[in-house]
C-alpha cells in the first residue's frame, strides 16, 4: 500500500500539486462500487462504503463516519490520521490546518458530487488555497494492477416482473416534464427502473452503468455497446 501512495505523491509532484482528494465513489457516484472502479480500496486497503482520503506531500488523512473508525484503523496504514466526520470533516480540517498555505489541491470532477466540489471551492477560497478540477484521475495513471472491466450483457425484464412496460413509464415521465426540452438521467438505478433493464455491472446489484437523455421525440442511452448485444 505504501508504495502506491508514494507513486501517487510522485504523480502529484510531477503535476505541481500539493495534495489530492480521493472519495470512495466512482463516476456514477455509487456508494458501492465494482472492484475495477474501487480506487480508494486499491490505494488504502479500506473496504468500507464511506471514506475520503486526503493525500498531502507529508500527511495522510482519512475521513469516515463512526461505523468505520475501528475498521479503518485495522485496514489503513499507521501513517494515516483518521477522523470521525461527526467530529471533524474535511472542510473543518482544511479551515483549521492549511489556512494561508496557498496549496494547490487536485480533485477528479468525474467522481465527486457537484455539492462536494462547490463546498470545497468555497473552503479553499476562504483559506487562500486553490482547488484544481482535473478531468484526468491521478490514481488511474498508476492504477495498473486492477482487473480489466468485464462486459456483461444487459437484459430486459418482462412486464410480469416489472409491473409496467417501459413505454408506459416513459410516457408518464414525458407528461410530468412536458415543459422541458431535455431530461438527463444519471442514476443507473433510475434508468434500470424506467427502461426495465438489468445487468451485472455491480456485484449483488443487477445494475447497468449508463446514462440517459430523454428528448421529446427521442431517447439516447449512453452505454458500453458491448453490453447490448
């Protein structure tokens, strides 16, 4: 684990960054993520469903809730400072510990919620530090031992199991949102319900990782084509 963190710190230095923030979520902001996307587990060995890792050049910080304090102490390196978010969260820590440091801290826009990023931007601005929003994930540059993503075909549920045809659901959605030209669905759970589709992208949960646009006369599904054979 320590060698992975050293590689990450080298990646930070190469990109002129003082720190990097890594959540437990993936591009779909799922609480539970497939192993191939579990960057936090790969980097720290943490297997819980709620955690934020904050890697600085000389400090390792980890924030989680009370459920995982004992677990994180067992799974993470002793070099980590572990915080219970009910007592101090990452925003509190930044405010108290790196004010006026003029640090440049990187986050990946794809795997953090807009609410989290907006809050970080405000806190870093208030403390005279800078948040760098990256499209490329530093972890992915060194994430070379992870298994390749396996494509699993999606399948459709019959009305017998879904209780309602997808065409009927789509019609109802369009009626509710008739004043809008475009509706964007980013939650795989919502899309699975709406289109009556299931898949094998997440262990123990039959989801298909995808996104959906609904226009007045068209549906556009963004998905790995290999899953729709």
